[in-house]
C-alpha cells in the first residue's frame, strides 16, 4: 500500500518540471522566433538500497533539444526584418563572447552602424564577424540568400553594392539545445559547442517579415488541464489509500 502512495506522491512532484516548462512557453507566446524545447517524459526508475529491488518510482526526463518547427509569419515590410526559412538559423554574438544561434530576425542598426537583433545581440556575417554597415541615408536590401546590399543616393551610378553576407546556416538534422540566455547551441558534429557543420538543406530567408513563436496556446492550455486532472487523481489515490489503511487498522482492533 505504501508503494502506491510513494508512487503517486513522486508523480505529483515530478509533474512540477512539466508545469514550469509550460509556463515558460506561455510566457513566450508573443516572442518573435521563440522555439519550444525541454520536452519532458516520465520514466520508471528502480530504486536502490537495502532489501529487494522491487520498487519503481517515476522520474521526469528532460530533452533540451530545440523544436525548429516554423511559427506563423508576421509581415512587417521592414528592409532589415527577416524570417528564416525551413531549418535556417542566424549566428549572433552572445554576451559572454561565444557564438550562438537564433531564429529571431527583427534586426536594426545601433548608433555605430552595427547590425543587432532586438535583444541587443550582434549579428554575424559568413565569416562569423560582427556586421557593421555604412550609414547616412543608405537604402538597404537583403536577398533570400542573406546578402545585404546598399544604395547610396550620393552615388547613384554605383547602384546597389554588396555590403555584407549574413552567416545563416541550415540546421537540418542538427541537434540544437537552448542556452541559459535563450539562444541556441549545437549538441553534436562540433568541437567547440559553438559552430556546426551545415545540414543538408539550403539556408534562406524571407525579407520584410519575422517569425512568431511556434508555441500553440490552445495545445499548452489543454496540457495544463490534463495536468490538473492528473494531480487531482494522484491526490485522490493517496486519500483512498489513507482510508483503506484506517479501515485495516479498525479491523485489526476488532
């Protein structure tokens, strides 16, 4: 009887990780480029110690893999906004100086002309160096392959000139995990945990749009309801075991 109580109690405790993950997802429903991760599953783990190894308790097992399923496209018509196609990711410079990856494509120039995401991270080019663009009334365009061109009204005869190339890479069949700062990092086919070998697809972007979060509000809320019902069921099991134990005690008293 006590085994059932311990199992129900452990299940209630382990569900807290999944609830925290769902809360994190709901908080980022409106975050551009946000990707789901940290999917959880319960696994029966055999307890070790004195006596027979006959007791199994549920343990939450997490997976840090990023779900690169595309989110909805939001049209902005801004020349420096991009939405990454398929499994394309964009390199940025994290605050700790490491190379990281993101799907957030709402970019802008800082006062020094460096291209940054709205989170403030420096955007890197195809040689993984920060992109700095000339200013002064220049019109910018980004092609589908990530090439940034500019038109200087002071020298119209030059037309649009190539200024930089975004360091976008395809992450097909590449396992990416979420960093503590919310950016992505590769988990395999890499030595420094920063860069990775491109996947089998073609990296490309859609200009004038950004990608929304791939979190489904309805799906997450339904999962919350399932968790509430599961919590109530585990509580009911513990209560019933307590009643059964009290009934057994009274029979022994007779």
